[in-house]
């Protein structure tokens, strides 16, 4: 059974990555924060009797299910809105919308010891990478984030995504190739 400190440490270490994962999926800051908070609450409420090693895959599965549920509800709502509303249309007020990912720190550590040019280059590279990750198809993006950002193994990722290990490998491979090609097209090489 995980101790309070282990739960607290896990939640603190995963909150930023979980927020970004939710942002990639739903593209709404407030909703992303709500989804991550709900996932954390459900983990603590329902799985407090589990060992600390089981927390990462459980949390990812809960977050994945919440995101999927959000899209299901959104699809049902939009269907009924279209069917019941005689005058539907977009409000067209996108003028002041800003990307909340631009406001996040790129690293929880300080930039002490790095030059301003290095920090700027690193920030630009992260912004480009996040933009390209956001363009990936949903399943590729999910597999990529779970495997490489959350550092889950193939079996854990397959369990979270509800698919086979072979599918995880295929999604990750396609995501890697797509990201590499997109970065090369922008003149960035490793």
C-alpha cells in the first residue's frame, strides 16, 4: 500500500505532464485542469490501497478514460444541439485566444548556468516539438506521450490504451517517423 508521502510525491511529479497530455487531447486549459484534478481524486479515492509501483499506469488509465468520456459526452451534446437548435453557428470570437502551453515553464529547474540564447533555443525547440506532437493522430500522440514522456513500458501503455502491445509499437513507430520528418522539414536535425 502506498503511503501518503508516496501518493503526494507521485501526484506532484505527474501533474505537469498530465496537464500537457490533457491539453494535447482537449485543447482547453480549464477543461484540462479539471480532467487532471478529477483523475488525481479518483486515483486517491479508489486506489489508495495499491502499492506505489501501480500508481502510474492506474493514473494514466483513469486520465485516458476521463478524456474519452469527455469526447463521448461532447459528441452527444453536439448532436442534440444541432438537432434541437434552429439557429446554430460559431461565435467567431477566436481573436484573443492564446496557447496556454506558451505560458508554462519549460523546465521545473532553474536556468542558472545557461545563457539566454541557450534558453531561447531550448524554448523554441520545445514549442515546435509540442506543436508537432499536437498534430499527430490521437492514438499516435497518446502512445508517444505514454511511452516517452510518462516512460511506461509497452505492456503498461497497451493496458492504458486498451489495445495490443503490437498496436502500441506501431503507433509509437509512426509517431516517431512523423515527428522526425516534421522536424527535418523545419530544418531541425539531431
